[in-house]
C-alpha cells in the first residue's frame, strides 16, 4: 500500500491514499496525482486545493466507494454539484443528477407564498457638471421587497438560478441570499432617473434581473409575471381560495400550490 497523503482543501485537512485519489483517472484529481498536472503545497508540505473543504468529504467518500452517501437533511446540493464539476468526477456528476431527480419526485405537494411591499423614497446624489464642479441632486426612487416562502426548497433553488442582483456592475445569483432552504427575502430598486451608475454602488442600491431573458425588473407587475412563468412551468397553479382576489390583483400577496 502507498503512504498516506494529506490534502489541505480550503483549510480543512483530509488523509487518504494515492489509489483513492487516482481511482477515476479522467478526473482532475486523477490528473493531479498521476503527475499530469502540477500540485500546490501549503506551509506544512500538504497538497493544497483552494476549494470548499466542507463538502469535499462527500467527494472523497465517493472516490473510496463509488457510492454517493448524503445525510437526509443535506442542503448544499448546488455547492456539491459545482465542486463535482470542478473535480470532473463524471460518475459523481451523474450520481448527483440522479439524486436531484429523485428528490424532485419526492416533493409532491408544495406551496409558494409571496408577500410584496413597495415604497417610494428620495435618493440624494452628486452630479459632476464639469471638472471640479459638482451639484447636489435628488430623485424619487421605488424600493421593492419580496418575502418568499415555499415548502419546496428545490423550487427556491430554481428561482434563485433565474433571478440575479446587479451590483458593482456585475450580476450575482440570489441563491446566496437564501436565509434557509424554504425562505428568501429580496430587496431591490428600480432604475432612478438621472442617478449616475457609480451612485448605485456607493449607496448599495441593488437592481434585479431575470435570466435568460436578460430583463431588468423595474416594477412588481414584471416581477409577478416572471415568477409566475417560473412557478407555472414547475407545476404550480394559482390558489383561488387564498389570498383575496383584490390583494392578488394589486400584487400584494401571491399564493400558488402544486399537487402531484
């Protein structure tokens, strides 16, 4: 048997064997530890991989057993899938796809409840009129809040893959803002007339986009339309018994249900 190998994965140490690490030769790990790719070392001489250390245990166990073992309450499927893609362990990628299909089928009945709030506030900002000449300006700004709860954590992940915040000139998935697997709170603003782009960053004002339509959400009507498209395509339908029709038409409360 070969000597044990200690890995430092994102600051977490794992000890295994060369045979385990090269059990899937076509993977990135197989290439790294067969000499086809260079490896980095930490200050203790351990092989260093700058990836998530927590979920690496599931990848390492798969290398050992060729079987995907996850706890029943496992909530980081998206992260594990991204890590499996990075390490390019193809049988693990396929096992994760099968697991997600299994979990999706297990989620039969589901409820989706969205409460919407909107307010108008004044935003103050400076405008550069000429070199070293600035003026103070202000404008009304629409601020939106959506409190989303669903008994289907998979649906919230699906929703998170479609909606993105625009901040600092970049789009970032709202998935990272999930408070828990079943609850998501969104806060964003509409475009503000005359507000320079750098002021959105300076005042931490986030805008909301939906992909792949690449559409900015500047009103609750657009938000409701896009969420309904995503929910209806996932088998949800409008709950006619709740909420009150007036609340639904005024985009205050949205409740959808799914029966399978």
